[in-house]
C-alpha cells in the first residue's frame, strides 16, 4: 500500500510535506530521499513526522496531528492548502482525501499544507444571517409565501443546499490586468454572469463555471500580485487541473462579508449535504470528550463541594448548581486578587507586570495589519481576539477583536491611581492590575466590547 509522511513546522502555521512511497521498500530510494530532504531544509529543527493511511481524510490527519502535538480543541483545527507564489489558500474540507489533493499539485512547486486553528469552517450553520445578507439572496417563491429570508436560509442549510446568490463582483479580464464590475449569479446549475447590467433574462446570462468541478480559494496580497481594486479577492479553478496563473478566474468583492458569502455558497453548492454531515460530526465530538472527561473526574473522586452551610460541606449533585458555584468562585477570586494587589505591603515580585508575555493571546509588537491577518487566518468568528503592543502609543497595548466579520481595535492605556499602576480601556472607569485580569474579566463580561472574549488567537508551538 501507499503511506503518507507528514512533516510539521513548529510555529504558528505548520507546513506539512505530503510524501508517498511504497511500504514494501525497506528504505527510501534516492528520489524519495531527495524530495523529503528538500522539504526539511525549508523547515526548522523542531519538525515532526507521522504516518497516515492512504485514504486518510483531512479530518483524520488533523486528529492525528492534534494527538501528536498535544493540542486542545481538536475540532477547531484544519489543513490549509497554500500556494505561496500565487497567494492562494483554501481550507480542506473534513472529508477530502489528503493524498488526492496533493496529487493535483504542480511538480516542483512551493505548494504546501498548513496545520492551524480555524474556528470558521462551519460558522455559517450557526449564524447564517450574518453570512448570507438579505440583499444577496435571489428572489425565491418561498419568500413571497411569507417565509423570512432568515427562515429560508436556515431551512436550506439544514437540507444541505444553499440559497441562490447574486451581486456585483470585480472580475479580471482574461489576458489583461484590467478589472471590470460584472453582475454574477450563483445557482445549483453553476456560476453565471449577466451581459447586461443585473438582468436575469436567460438571453443575458453567460455560463461561467460548473460548481461540481471547482475549488474556491481566497487570495492574500491580491493588490500587489494581481492589481485587485480591494483586498477581498478570491478565485475559482477546476479542482482536477494543475494550478496555473493563466487558468484562474479572479473575482473581487467589495468587503469581507460579501467575499465570505460567495465562498461559503460555493462550498455549499458543491458539497451539499456532506458539509452539514461534517458539521454535525464536529458538533458531536466535543460532547463525547466532555462525557469522557466527566468519567475520568468521577474515577479520580473529584467532586464539587459547598461549604456555606452550618452542617459542614456537602457534595453538589446538580450539574447546573455546580457550574453556578464555579462561576461565583471565579468572580470571588477576581475580587480577592484585586484586593490583594491593592494592599500596600504587597510583594512586587508575586505577580510580575510582564505576566501577559507568557499568555497565548499576546503577540508582542505585531502591526495592525499583521494582527488582522492572524485573526482572519484562524477564522472570522465573534470573540476571536489577541493583544499586542501599540506601535503608535508608548507603553500602551491594543486589544484586537473580531465581531461580525470585522476586526476592531481597542486601545489599552496604563494609568496610576493611589500610587499603583493599572490598565483601562474606558478612560479609567474600569481598572485592571494587569492584562491577564483584563482578559479574564472580559471573557465573562462584555464591558465596553460588543462581545465577550472567546477564542484566543494563538501562536502554536511544539
């Protein structure tokens, strides 16, 4: 049989070298050895390799990498197909066979697979109205019958299909660097464009592509590489053809929501019910892990206790009561911590002011643009965040937070009160002794933010 050797780079995006060879060989032949060494020379000394079966799907490989690297949150990882020179990348669907994807790559190219966090694979199933704006949904008989657009989207997604999408896109003209604005329609039968404004008449519709044999890629740095009018560019290409720049159908949306709507619709029309099955499978896995975790805790005799009564402690049997007690204890801890840090005899070394540097969500001096790119890479879902040093204001920090497919930035300012240093985001109304306390507070309370902090944007290390 054939096996797959996977090599992972030990940093934020781990490139995976896909390398197949016949298991009957005892050692690598010179060609195979050369291919593997070429990849390792691009990696660092902290790489790893693992073996997977020939029919392994992207989901299977992700689970193996999660176990090998001892990662958490196994359902929020993904394999990313990256074509660096062309600026193309896409998330492999959980059911795609990794070896088959690799077989379509050009020989001697810089194409690689990355292993990284991705929280947005199935976000359109959870908040469909955000991903499919009403003005982009084509007229439907269901809407005229009294069904709202939100109900229409939800029903269609659950049945494994997608509403017809329409709207203007900038398209790069073949063999030219010029872009023009064209009205497109995405239907079950394929992608069409109108030759006369936004007309839907059949005589004005021009067939562009068949969805069954297409992959859709987002494009990074599209202004520099392709002269795109804005940054929200994507492209479609036949999935079985080798990637060449001249074969790409380049399309550019006006904003991130519009681009996400089109790319999500392409995925839904192509894979249909399979995507919903993938989503349901990803939803069932965390519940299974929770049951296993509860069983392990029970076997280790770890139970929730209540010591507030006069008769001594009692075991809290009700799960909801136990969770409530946990939240109350967390808030009490924060009050005690704030009080402890406000005491005059506090030993300065007990809680260093640089404690944020050890946290996964802290990204040092990355720029605003880099922060936005990091959040985009790991999924534009509400609550994705990171903290970085401000490049414009000395001794200040910036909280970068994703909300409604956009990244917002909040300045964290140091201030003094009673001879002690604090941090604030609301002009001193709420004070925090350090950035760790600020994050922990906003993971439970929104404060001035539009949404609680939920998913830290992390740099992965082995």
